[in-house]
C-alpha cells in the first residue's frame, strides 16, 4: 500500500508557539482517518498541511508521494478534494448548486463560461444525487440550509475525483436529523472501495461514520494517540485528549462519549 500522506517530525510554529508539535503520521491508500481533539488543538492546521496550503516550520510533509517544497503545489492541489468552512465562505451565494459543483472541475469557485462539458454536468448531477442534493441543483448556494450547503461542498470536493479527500467538521452546526443523514452518506462513501483516502476533522465521536478505519487524537499540537480506531478510540485516550474523565462506547458501528458525573 502506498502512502497518501506522510509527516515526519513536523512542527508549525507561530509567534514562538508550536501549533503542531513534532508530529509524525502516515496515512496509507484506502485508509479513512478521523482527527479529534479539543478547540485549538491544531486539527485544522494539520488539514492545511495535508492540503498543501501550509508549509511546516520544521520536518517534512509528503503528499501523494511528493514532498512539500520539492513539488509544484499547483499540480498537487487538483488531486486533493477539500470541504470545510473556509471553502463555504469562498462560494458565491448567487451561484447555483450545480455550478458550485461544476466549477470544481475547472479549479474555480465561480461560474465563468457556459462551456462545461456535457459529461461533466452528468457527473455533477450524479454526485449531487448520491448526496441527496439532486432536487437542489438549480437553487442558489446562498438559499441553502447549513446541511444542504455541507452536502453541496462535499459533492464539489468529490467532483474532481480526488486521490485524497479532506473534510473539516462536515457535521458542525447540523441538527440531529441532518447529522445522521450526513453520517449515513459519509458511511456509504467511506465503505466504497473506489472512494479516495479520507481525513475528517470532527469534535464529536458521534459524527464518526461507519467505515472510518483510523483515528488521530491531538492535544495542544501533540499526538496523544494514532492508529486503528478500534484500538485507539478508548476512554483512556479520549480522556487524555480532552483533559477530563470521559467514557467512550461503541454500539454496533457507531461511537458515543460522555463525561463522568462530578463527585458531590
Ligand atoms: N496564523 C496563526 N498565528 C498564530 N496562531 C495561530 C495561527 N493560526 C492558528 N493559530 C492558533 O493555533 C492553534 C491551533 O489552531 P487550529 O485552528 O489548528 O485548531 P483546531 O484544533 O482546528 O481548533 P478548533 O477545534 O477550534 O477549530 C489555535 O490556538 C489558534 O489560535
């Protein structure tokens, strides 16, 4: 199995403070990773390294076999799909859902010319359908609910047929129904053998879809645990990660966590 991502002794330092602190981490082809950790732990910073938008202060980052610093990132970026809040902010609100997905194929955020290939449009509609967004194709992005926007952005990230798919808090801000709908769809994607390798940042273990294989826990820029989810997603590791006593339970193929009550 070849490596999709390899970080060796990576630190990102800002104002003399490490945001990511000597992280070594390997993601192999086909793996689906979840990154968990408290606010400010460095999760988004790790995703920014993985997407080639951030370079490490020290250490080496290799993405899809190419080392950052020794590769043209403009050739690398079209091979990486990314969906997250930062992307949502860049999307023109008056652009249709279909165009929001289609423009990804051309490395743009906004509709430029009416010259999209018919096959691209067919593919965009098929992906929207898989994410339950077919009937929204002609709606403008700005009129969508939070959940619909998130599904549109995931469709956009998949449109380019990436080798690595990065999802930054895809379920944040969704209500229970919206979260469960998204988890089911991500589960289908995660279990699809031809889907790309995936890395998802989340704050809640309840958002981990079935099919995710590995977990990386981060606290204050340092890796607390990393490896197969069934070995590493333990009460002990999660408590260390969040700095309070937590119990994590698995029920069938889903996870849940809760804090122990305070002693009175
Ligand atoms: N350019 C920067 N300069 C200084 N500090 C920064 C910079 N970018 C991020 N930080 C800090 O780095 C830390 C890690 O940020 P990051 O966004 O990676 O955390 P996170 O785990 O994704 O947090 P959250 O769960 O709140 O989204 C935070 O304390 C943040 O304030």
